[in-house]
């Protein structure tokens, strides 16, 4: 007899009808609840971008791109077992339904045997994943994850569905008697050896119990955290391929229509942002990696999402729900966004709320002073424009205004022209350019702040003013390519100036210098006794970790790896590096905001760097250099050399 399986075995017609009624009713209750939430999402602004659609589902749901890039201790393997096991069981049920209702009758023979073996094993993977999750929650659950009794019961329900499915399979084998092809259902066959023979009544009782568990899952799914099974699909479909380092602009027309700047109430966010809040798994990965939270600050990215979700229906303002203190604590390092499995853009929502606070005049202190300085002097430290040329004295630096021909505009930045340490970097880059025969020029006093600290602090229109000013200067001198030692300037030019027709090729100085090393025009430095700090706005936000290491003679492939592993030979890597780097605390305008010394994110990073035993800490960002200088001195009395990669390169190419 050809191997196959009889559906609705021993089940009278009225029970089959009852099954369909209950199945569609439970699905209807589930979709009705999701429909109620959709009404809440629709109070937000219409989405004004092109969603990834099916590409988003394939990349972030089917391929689990964000989960696979998580650290193993975050429970990623467990989650993958549950997801792919659940997906397999859903596919198995779908194929069975197609066979039953299409009239094709393909569920037999060799196909049936492959079907049974494949989905039996994947079902076991699902059960193991659920058991792992339940044990983890009951015995050694991570502090960052949300803990409710309902979550435990939800996992127990999933486990029960998996287990009863195998028990039911064993009962079916026992009811009709084992057949040779039943060994292709190894888990079900093993269950039969435990269950033994089963009467028709027992089999039907087990069948209905299993079905009742599935119906229960449908009904409660939208009310529990496991709703992300559905919401993550919707969120992935609606997401945009937006760079981590890009913030969306506000237009004057939008301000005229709404009568406000930024986000005051949750309804001021886009519909996609509101939907993403419901997709939250409350896994706590965002909180685990938040540099502000991990030094004792009030900011908790997971709680921000929870608070905003609660405020969606309560009419509470964002600032009241989250707290102004938490909003200002963010460094915009995007570690939370990079870690989030369901694509929530915490930083976008925080900055949108900051914009409203800035517009309402609810910002004071040293950060507000910085904004006034950018507005009045076009310099984040408030220095006059002619001070931008002081570092050039006696160096014969070509200036655009003198009509020189150049291929590269060396963008110095506010820190690079002012801070003593950053000035050393600027001089080293200019020296290396001359050594390699690069035709470059600087803007000097015509250079203005890119506006990055203003935009990320929340003063959107100050940023736009500076961006438009700089773009007009670029047009004046025909600038086509920019190289800058500042990752913040680099990110702004690369990901945001295109919003103002400033489409210019830009490279970070490590990328440009690495190419010169590859061409043999410069020699690389040595990594011996050195550890490297990856800047957030380079390593994570713009996924560039290979170029800095190439300057130290290391060959790596970190830019393309899903999860960076230590690949270098001589370089003494810190615990967190590349895309998983730990923030120094300077981003998001925090460079200019006061904070208690014991709550400096740079202190944690300094400890990681010092733990490598290296006596030289190489950096590639002027902000990181400033922050780490204070933190390293506060953590050790040893003589630690803090130096930019360009300076190390200049030493061996002098």
C-alpha cells in the first residue's frame, strides 16, 4: 500500500464542521484585534517612503538577518530554533491543506516520506527551542528582558502545541498499528513507543485538545508579546532601506501644516513607527547595548518603546511618557537600532521628540550654548572663522579661495581645527597627502560646521541652514570629493547632504589612506602593542572597520561579516569592536552636555581598551579622542598613548 495519511481520521462530519467553525472563529478574533491596533497606527502620519515589501520579509523575517547578527548570549540560537521550527510547522500545515482542498492528492508516496521526515525533525527543533526558552525564562533569564507570567505561559503554550503534535502522531500510529514507513516520522514513532495503542476515542480526544491549543494561540496572540510573530512581518514589509546614519528632514511646509516642529504626541510619528512599537519583542537587546543605560543613566531603549506604545492610546505626550531626561541622554550611537530584531528605529523617534523640545525652548545648559555658537559662529566650540586656519601656519596648505587645482577637499571639521589633539590628526593627514602626491585643498575660514551636532541634538532648521551654506560653497569651488578625519562629518555628508542636493563623494580619512597604502604610496603602521577603538559613526553606523585596521597592517573582512569575530593577527582587539563597538558617549550632542564623571560612557570603553593590555590606543575620531582621553586618565595611572591612526601612519612615512 502506498504510504500516505488519512485526514480527519475517525472524525464524523459534524465534528469536521465544528472544527472549521472554531478555526475560522479564532482566526477572526485574532484579525479583529489586529484591526483594532491598525486603527491606532492610522492616527500617525502617512508613510512617505517606498517600503521594502517582500524584500524586507525575505531579508529580516525569513533570513532572520538581525537575529543572526546578535551575540549568542542574547538567545539568538534559541530564537532561531523556535522561529524556523514554527515556520516549518506552518508550512507543513499549509501543504497538508493544499493537498486536502485542492484535489491534487499529492500527499503520498516518496513525497509523503520526505515530508514526514523533514517536518518531524524540524518540529523537534521547535520543541527543543521552546523548552530552552522556558528553562531560560524560569532559571536564568536575562535582566534586560521583560518578565511577565503571561510570557511564560505563552512559551508553555507553544511547547504544549509542539509536544501534543508528536503525542497525537504517536497515538495515530498506535491506533492503526505501526507500518514500515512510520519510521520516517522518527519523533512520532518514538512517541508511539511511549503512548502505545490508542482507542478511537482517545485519539479524537488528543486531536481536539491539540486543536484547542492552536485556537487558543490564535485568540491570545495579539495581546501577548508573541504578537511579534505577526507584527514583525508587517514591520519588515513596511520598512525602508534607510541608512543607520540618516535622519529624515522636516520641511517648512510641514511645519506650516501642523503648526509644530518635531513630535509632541505619538500620533505625530509615522504610521510605520507606530506599527513598529507593537512589533517589539521586549527582548531587551537594545537595552543590553545602550551605552547610556549601562552607566546608570535613566535612558532605557526598551522602556522608551514600551512607554510610547502605552502613550499611543492614552493621549500622553512623548516627553511625559518617556521623560525629557531620558530623551537627552541618548548618544545617537544606534547600537539599539543595530541590535533590534524587528527594525525599530529608536534614535529617529528620540530625535523627533528632541526637535519638539528644542522648538518649545526646553533645552538649556552647555548643550544649548553649543547650538547658539553654531548659529552665530558656524563653529561648535564658538571659535571665529579665522581660527580655522591657525593650524595651517608654516605648513603651506593650499586653499580653495586661492584658485588652486585640487582633486580632494580636505574637510577639517570644528574639532580638527580647534582641539589640540585633533589638530595633530589634521596636520598628519595633510602631511600624508603631500607625501603621496594627493592634489588637495582646504576651505579654511570658509568652512562651517556641518550641522551634525545641531541635527542630532534636535535643532533641525539650524542643521539645514548649515547644510545649505556648505553645499553652496561646494558648488562655488566645484567640489566633487571630500575626505575628512571626522566620522560625524563623514556620515552627514554621505547620508544626509543628499537631502539638500549635496551629492558629493566622501570618504573617511582611514578609507582614503588605506587605499593609498594598498597602492604602495604609503607604508602601513604597526599594530604591535596597539588596540583600536572603532568610532560608532564609522564602525557601526557606516560599517567601516576594515580600513582602520589596514592602516595597522591587518587584513580583515569585518565589513561583510554578519557578526564580527576577532580576525586580526597582531592587533589587540577590545571586547567590543567593528559594528559592535562601544560608544565613547560623545554623539547626539552629548559632547557638549555636562554629566557626572561616574556616568560617562567613555569610562566603560576605557576599561575595555585597557583590558587588552595594549599601551597604545588608536582612534579615528576627534570626538572619541576627547572623551577617551579623560576616561583613560581616570581609569589608570599608567602611561597610555592615545593617538589617531593618521599620526601613526605619518610617523612611519616621514
